[in-house]
């Protein structure tokens, strides 16, 4: 089964896979080429997760700054 693209994964699923990759790499029982592939995957997962976390933080910040009289506006992640 092909691995999902990190940007298409749920935040929690990406963190679970990242944790698994870290455990495998820390064990030291993996060939260099496989370790490099897993490291690349881990970097992609970490970057995607960080982007999702940043977007969530921005949404929370928008909600906290809005006063009761302000009109609601649609959050557009592409413009952030």
C-alpha cells in the first residue's frame, strides 16, 4: 500500500507515523538507504504537521481577536 501524502493526512495520523519512524531510526537496526527514505518521509510529515498546527493557531487567534459585533469571515488557508 502506498503511503498517503503528508498533506492529505490527519494531523494525529501524521504524528503517529512520525513517532513510528523516529522509533525505527533510533533502533539503529535499519539499512542506510532505508533510513534515508524514512528520514525523508519524517521530514515531510513534520513540515506538513507544522503547517497544519500553524493554521490551527491562526484560526484560534482570529477567533480570540474577534469581538461580538464583528461580522464573521471565512477562513482561507491558502491566503495565510
